[in-house]
């Protein structure tokens, strides 16, 4: 055993806590202390009772905002303390672990695990198919088989204890506790997998119980419909009870069940599945790239699974590992976005929107398409695979055990995985292997510092690791039975404890008892607490009768351990907490805790701290001693001493479990406040308002009343003051709601004044429990839906009649309307309970559009939800409604038809318009499917819009289709024919559109005929208009002059067929002939008529743009002989750059501005001089 300085000789002569042959040795300073609960300790009787008689009466408190009688003498049934807590507290005792006093407090005795509420116990007592032994439940057939075997071997039936011993040899019971005094989960499984080999059966039950043994929920295993959802398909899975590897709770009260093939199941306290089953470690990860694609439908067999406060980590047989972070809606969504690229998200399954109530059957569920579409889901997980197998193979080693450092204590703000290696070291893996050097692995090389080798031999591998609650220290237990505590960064060694003389095997469980000591449990040996300097305490648990007597704790006195045989140590389970260690046995629940420093100073024998003096004075006053006043006034003589004494008594009171001790210490604080109020200088510190000490007293009283109410057997939360401060009051309310204690949560939220939002939420959950209760369902014949709804409304508004003495009459607790979402949440609970009428009445009162819409969607009222969303004018809500409606229908043609008809016929016009716009934007012209939007328009009798959309879609096939030219044309013709049919449905209103469409179809046919006739696509390019087609035909005459006559005839035929106006036809011919260079034909075309319909000017412009000579240009200009053509002649001459002729034309017109214009534009000096002459 050694301390910070490394290995050293055992200061107690080398004695070992497991050595029964050593002489009795006494450990610690030998000094006495005050017994906090008025009982004599078993360790040498070195603690005495300060005052075993505690009067429940107390003096009046006048200096605070709350009188002492409001706490000390109140009999409010809501906050009545647990009687079992008081009885167990009277059996606690202190033991010195070095200089630190520890105590053992029994909170619940004679616990009958699995007992049900009175309302359900009588109905289910005969239907059970399991037989119970403490925390273990076995199938009756299996127990009968064991009994029959025992009878055959022994010749007589053994007692119940012998049967339990035989059962424990072939089965194991997993027990896990929720952090911060939460419920306990237990499940019994066979040691072997498979049905035929074990005879255990194919099913078992996971039970979640409070610490007093009351059953909260039962989870059948395997679930009735255990399946994986992969791409909208469900893959059925078949598992047996022997496949369970471990169970545990996270800090968010999520029960995690890990199977041997890494299949992970997540439940809340009430047994509802919060995430779909998923494999934490997929079999496709073989140590290569973590982002390697593969199937996620097969899991990897596991060596170990470690459930920590933020999720679970697993280690596979191939040395690969993965970390699953379980998050919820209160986590920052950006945290999930920063996960490694190889990570995958597990999101809840969304149930098909039907009117059926929720059940455990998940056959109607399907995966949500986007986990963070609007907001994070209530629960989700991030699975990060780590290629530790590749690292292990490269270093030629294997991994032994794992531990996880929570993200709030790591430098990367993400969990870090610690893996112990076969060569005695530890490897730290970060959760970003894709971006970190060396895949995020760091070998801390602690081989010479852990395991007691001292560098003189091969290092022993670590077989168990546990982090301290504050994340600063890591406890490591090696294969050679040496416990070593090091800092998390492995820079310093705090403790080394040698347990080899006592046990050569590792402990069954190891954890921390607060932040000061490590607690270990060995089967058949008991519990050992090791302090920071190598000091130890042992607590042997005698389980000879399952659930029987538990021996008193021993210190280091070895004489008391002789001949002790603990059998059935598997009935002792440790639940490490932040300030203590919970010990769960087959018949009791205890805590091992370091005595709070304030309590230790207050109750230590001979203590002269101010709190101890004030406690003596208060006890003397209660006993009627005349020395009480003198003792109290001795404290007031020194400035600040009385305030310190009051705060010391209050601080000690909140750390106690016995109500009598709590009242005794609060009575002492109240006694001190009386003297403080009489001091004028003390009153002047805070004139007109309560003093800080009085406020602290009131807050402590309220905290104690809440803690005592939580410790009642009906609630069964063994929460300490430090855990209460860690969870905070709002967290306590949330935990009570999650555990089905909404009524107590509502009372606490009102009592502590936690705010309107919290109180409204708690009352809403209370109302939800009311409408969902079995009593209401059984009384449905006598209570109508309106009566149930009225009672639920009164509960939500805080108007229910209170039966407590504090309230005593019917009164309104809230004049303001409830917070948003309260009525909707209760309505959903009524819907799940099958009371649709109650749900409809409550939803009508909801004022928040968002909550009202989501509630209506949950119960399947899509049209009503759309109406609410449209009235709120919220596009997001409207889109959410339509999306939910689509998800609620089957994914086939019939479902699609119902979807469109439902939107058109049942939804408001605003939703229909948005629906139409959405499909028009994303399914019409951007390569998508235009049929949905066309179907919508057709259902709305908008044939013109539907036909135009189809026609536009047909005309854009060229740019969106990737098929050949002929195929595109065929598709276009088919689409245009469909558009023509749509226009035909519109009758006379669509006659023009139909004619245009039919002509376009005919034009496409003519173009195809021209291409076949001339063997070229240039004669009639696809997707060209009538004008473009005529122009192409005329231009092609320059390519094939021999066919010019036939081409011109085809052009005239096309123009005549499609009724092209004459002037347009002439313009097209002029342009086509000029652009193709057919100038002789253009001159003949101009000469074909004495006065062309379009005049001569287009011919002249074509010659000018075609850069023809002056002769050709003047040929056309000279034909413009009309007086009205003077202006056009001048413009054409200027356009052609014939300045001299342009000057002559302007002189002939007699326009000086035109002459000046010629002068400014020409560059010839001769012409400019002529211009000056004429000007």
C-alpha cells in the first residue's frame, strides 16, 4: 500500500483487509466524534450521543420570511418524509477512513422488490409467470425444474435459500441505478445463450423500480417486434435473454440495454422506447478507414460495453470500438454537426399518423427523412466508430477494458475513450479520428507507473477502470490485484493499493464513493472502500438468506472477520454517485458516504466550532436547563460568530437523512436566529427585509421538505443534498414527470416557485396522467368526455381542490392562462389513452398555433391542422402539415391519389396554392416530375394552366433529356398530345391553346418528313418554330442548289399550311436568302413583283448588311422612286456610306439638318466643302 510518494510499507504493519488471520488492529486517529443520529457506533464505541432525546416542538421564528413551525410542525401529506428513511438513518454509523469520517445510512429496509401499486396488484398477482428471489426473477418452469433436480439429488426439497443458490449458478442478474438517486433497473438472464442450452426460456423482463421496490415499468425482452429499419424496410431480429451483455442508465435517465452483438436498445423510465434499435459497432468496420461504406444490418460481437453518463462505449472482439453519444432536444444542435465524418446519426422513428393509440408494436413506424428539419428530435444518438483494431494490430497488442471520460471534462469538449492494453498501458482515443493525427490515438505509456511493477518486471494489464465524478482521477485495477489511482492526464500517481493477499481475482464492480475514495466489491468478500492515502474500510455483506441480515460495518479490526463467509455476493450491487455510493441488496438500499464536513465538525466530541456551541445551547434550552441562555450569549459576544453558527447548523441539517436530526439542527438554527433578531446591530444590516441567514434557513427548509418527499417509498428517489444541487429543482421536476410522479412534480414546482412555465408543465403532465389513468378508463361509463376534459382543465389551470392542510380549500393558483403547448400535450395523452373526444375538447383551447398544429397532426386531423396553420399565416406550419399528411399515407399509387385529392378537397385554399406553387417550382421546369402539379391543376379544374404546364414541359425536353434526338422528339410529341387532350377537356375556353398545340404536333411531323426527304437535319432543325423552319428550308437551298426549286416549294407549302402572313413570309425569305448568300435569287425575288408587299427597303438593307457592292445596293435604292421614299433613301445611303449621293438626296429634300449630318459623319474634305457651300 502506498500514497502519493509511490510504493511504501503499509503503515499498519502490512495488514490486509481480506486477511482473517491478522491480529485486531485499530485504524485512524482514535479520536471520537458526534454520532449524527443518536446511536452508538460499532467501532469500539468511540462515538457518543450528543442528545438522544429530540423534542419535535420548536420556538417561534420571527426573523425570517418563514416561521419554524411552517417546516418543523407541518403535516403536509405532499412532503411527508419517508418513514423508512428515518428508520434506516438510525442504524447509520461513522467510521474513520484516515482523517475522513464515513457513514453508512440505510434508507430502505425489508424492501420487496417489484411490488405494484394497490390498484394493479390485485389484478396481476395471479397472472405472473415468474418467481422472485430478491432482485432476480425466474420463469416458474425453470424454478420448478431446479427444485425437481434438487429433490432428485438431495432426496428432499431444500429451502428457498438453497434454490436461490442453485439458480444463481446458471444465471446472472444485471442491476443498474440511475444517477443522482434515480430508479433501479434489474433483469435476470442465463449465463449461456440460446434457448435449448439453458432451459431458461426465450423471454425475460427488464424491470425498472424505485429504490423502495415499487415497480415503475416492465419491459419485455426481446420486444414483441424487434426489427431494424433500413431504407423504409424492416429487418426482423431474433434475440434471447442470454444475448444481453449489460444494462445501465445515462444522466438523462435513459436506460441503455446492450446485447452481445452490439445491438443497442434505449428506453425511458416508463419503459417506452426512445430510439429504434441500432448496432453500436457494425461488422463492416474491419480496422480500415472509419468512413468506409458498408452494411449496418450486422453487428460485431463485443468484449465489453461501458455505459457512462453521456451514452455507451463498446469494444468488439476484433479490438475495434465505437462511442455512442445519447443526446436530446436540450443539447446544442451544432454539437451534432461537429461530429466526425465517419459518425452516423440515430433518430427516432416517426409513427404513421393513424387514430390508433400508441403501443409497443413498432410495425407502423418508419424513419424520418430529416432529423433536424425544424428542430432536434426529443432523443437522438451519434455513433462514432473508432478504428482501434488497426492500431492494435500495428502495435501487436489487444485491449482489455474501456472507460469513457465525459465531454465536460475533456479538452476537446467531446468524450474520450480510454482503452487498457495487454502490455499494461492505456491508449486514449479522441472522437475525431478522421481529422486527428495518428487517427486520434495517444499511448500514455504508463507501464512503469501502474500495477505495482515499478519498472522491475512486465507490467500487468488493467482489467477495470473508473473515472472520478469530477473527471480528475482515474482508478485502475490490474490483473495482479493492485489498485492504482492516477490523474486523468497520467502525470501524477495518487494512490497504489495492493489487494493481492485478499483476492487474486478482480472485483465484480468498481467505482467511486464521491470524489475522495474508491469502492470495490468482490463476490463473497464484501465491499472495500480505499481512501486517498491508502486507508481502507471494509463492509462485509452477509447474503446467506437472500435479502437477509446485513452485518454492521467494520474498520480495520481483523479479529471480527474470522470465519465470515459471504455467499451470494451477487445480490450486492454498487451504484456510484457524485457524493456517495449507493448499495442495493436483495432487501435494502443503503448509501456509503463521507460525512459532510459541516456535520462532522458539528457533531464531533469536544468540538468548539460555533455551530456545535449553538447546538448545545439549543439542546439545553429544549431540556429546560438554565445554562441555555448563558451558552447562547457566549456565542453572541464575538462579532460574526452567531451568523457562522446559524449557517453551520443549517448546512449540517441539509446533509442529514433522519428527520429528527434535521429538526434538531434547524431548531438550533432557529434558536440562534432569535438571538440575532434581538441584536440591533444585526437588524440594521438588512433593514426592512430578511437577513441572509434567515433566507438560507428558509431555503434549506424547503430543500429538506422536497428531499424528504422524494425519499418517501411511493417516490423512492434517494437524492442527497449535493445531488439535488447538481440536478437543480427543475431537473427534479423533470425526473418526477419522467417517473410518472406528475402530481408530486406539480406540488414541488408550486412550492419552490420555479416559474410559470415549469409549473404549467408540471400541472399539464399531472392532467395528462389523470386522463390516461386506468381508473378514469374504468369509470368511463360514469364520466363523460366533457367531465374528464373539465377536470383536466381545472388541473391545468391550478384550480383543483387540494386536500393538504397548507392549501385546505379550492383556489386558483394561476390567474394567467397556461403556457403554450399545455393543452396540446394533455390532448395527446388523452388520444393515446383512447379518449378522442377529450382530446378534441382540449385542443380547441390551445392558443399556440405551432403546438396546436403538431397535436392535430399527431391525432391524424390533417385538415384541421392545415386550417390552423393557414389562419396563422405560417408557411412552415403549412408545409409541415402537408409533409405529415404525405408521410401518413401509404407509399403507392393509391396513397398518392389520396394525397392529392385530400389536399385539393379538404385543405384550405392557402395550403392548396402553396402546394401547387411548391410542385410547380420543384417539379415542373427544373428537371423534376411535372405530373404532380398537373394533377393538382386538373383536380382544381384549371385545364388551361395544366395544359400550358404540360406543353412547357414538352418543349423543354431538349435541355433536360439525355436520350437521343429521335427519342426526344417522340417524347415531345407524346407530351404535346397529352397537353392537347388536357386542353380538349377545357372545351371552348381552351380552343385556341388546343389549336396551337395540334399545329405544333403537325409541325414536328412535317419537320421530321423534311429531314427524311433531304437526309439532313439542317433543312429542319428539331424544336424550331414555323418561321425558323421556313428560314432553314430557304437557307438549305444554298447547300443543295439542285433541290432549290423543291425547297422553295416546300417553304411556300409550310407557310400556306400554317397560315403565315404574306409580309412575314417576304421578310423571312429576304433574310434567309441574304444570310445564305443567294443574291441572284434575292434580286429575282425582288423583281417578281413591281411593288413588293414589304417594299424595297428590306432588300436594300439586306444588301448593305451583306456588304454588297455599290451597284447592287443602288439597284434597290434606285427603285425607290416615290416621294415618300426620300427619307428612306437618305437613311439607306448614309447606312451604305455613300456620302456624296446622300448629300445630293438631302439637297434635293432641302433639309439643312441632313446636310449638316452628312458633314459631321463623312471624312471626305471635298464633301465637307460641298456641305458648307449648300449650308
